[in-house]
C-alpha cells in the first residue's frame, strides 16, 4: 500500500467542534432522541477509557484520567445491551474484509493503569467482554508515570508555592487557583507540542522541585495513576480476554516536531519490548492522537509496523480510514453525554 499521499480528510477536522457539541449533550441525552437516532444510523465504534477507580479520587484534576467504577459499569452494560462487543482481533478481520455490521463496539484502555487489572478486568471478565490495553514499555521498565501526571501533580498538589523549570528559564507561581490553572495550561501545551528530548528535561525539572519523600507521598496519595508492572501485564493477558498493544515507548506524542528517528524508535522499540514480554504486539494507539498530534510520517510508519494503528478523533469507523489511523473515540464520564456521543455524535463526525 502506498502511504505517501495520506492526508487528513474533513471528517477528522470536524472533531475540533466536539467540545461545543458536548455542551448540549447533557440535555439531549436525557431524552429519547439518542435511541431513536441510533435506530436509523449505526456505525462500528472503537471506544477508549484510561483508568477506573472504585471510590472517588482524591483530586479530580490530577487524577483526571480516572472514571468512577459505578459510571463505568453503567456505560459498559449499556454498550453490551445496544451493541455487539467484539475483540480487537475480530474487528481487524471484519474491517480488513469489509464485513462490519455497524453494530460492533471495541473496548480499549490507554496507558496501562494498575486498576485495569484490579478493577476493570474482573468486571469485564465476569461478563465475558474482551478488551485491549495499550501500554508504554519504557514507563513500565522505569516504574514511572505519564508526563502529564507529573505536570498536574507538580501544579495542583499544593505542596509548593512556586514551580521552577530551569530548562524553560521560567518559574510558575502556584499560590492561587488562577495561577495554578495558567501554569498547568502552559506546561501541558508545551509538553504536548515539544520534541521528546525536551519533554523529558521539563519533567525532570518539575520532579526536582520535590524531595524524594514528597514524591513518594504524593504518588501514594494519587495511587490511581500507577501503571502496571510487567508481571501484572502478563497476568492481565493470561487470565482475561485482554489484548496487550503498544501506546508508544514512553507516551511521546508523534507530531511533526518529533524527528523521524524518535518516531521510529517509539513505534519499533515499543513493539519489540512488548514482544519480549508477551510474545506478540499487533496494534498501536497514538498518544493524544487527534489530527493535530500526529504527523503524516508517523501514520505511515504506524501502518508499516502494526496491523492497525488507532486515532483519537471522535468518529465511528469508516472503511476509508487509513490502516495506520483507524477512528477511535473517548467517552464522557457523565452518562447522558456518553449516550449522545455513542449514539449520535460518533455517527455523524
């Protein structure tokens, strides 16, 4: 297949309006409209979550990737009632042979949180539901967390009044909520648009604002953000209907600022490392994978290295999707918004 001519189509660009649409979703989701719409417009969807916690989290900003189990359970049972939940391998067969019915849903999880094993797997296993977890091997090897966690923790933990980042030649005041929000927004934007080497230097600077004891205490407090160990990944694969796949080597965002060498390493070395531990790795999901966060080169290389690569674009699956960038959508933790997303918005984007 020739990948040289791949460019994002208008379908991907419309996802930028998703936030505006979601503001109306809570109201519409409380009516019969989503269910009626779904009777006439049905498309296959790949959805993704991050972590799932039994009890409310300590800090909803620092732990923003976590959904409460009661809400997660409600959503999964709804999906099970409305759709056919299939494995990612079954999806691959139907997609490549153009035999999708439009009623399928594939359930995936990004990052590889420990609670994917302790909370998610027992529930999905009880209901015979297959799922996929995309992991970052280098984060597992080093027993560290996601870059965005360290930013949010550094800004919102309220342990320090000023955050120093020498690499940026900047100090961020943290004494008010407005200052914390400004610092978080600026730092998150920087690490999501910088090359991976610079991101690592920024995260090192952020962590250096805290003592070892403080970091340990904060990590314990925000335990939901802990990732699985390799033994836990293996346990998840062997004891549940779970496919393990790549989310890049260390969650680097594969935009055009990254060098081709970094992109190659993220795709190739993550796959190699996962195969060393669990013998196979056929799929890849782009970190932060909206259309502004992936380069044409990374999409091409995703398709060359994996059976399928997956996006974050808020859309249902189309046979026009590039094999390196298959449509996928995140889900609101609020049920009425979730209904509108899964029954309406994903079908029309």
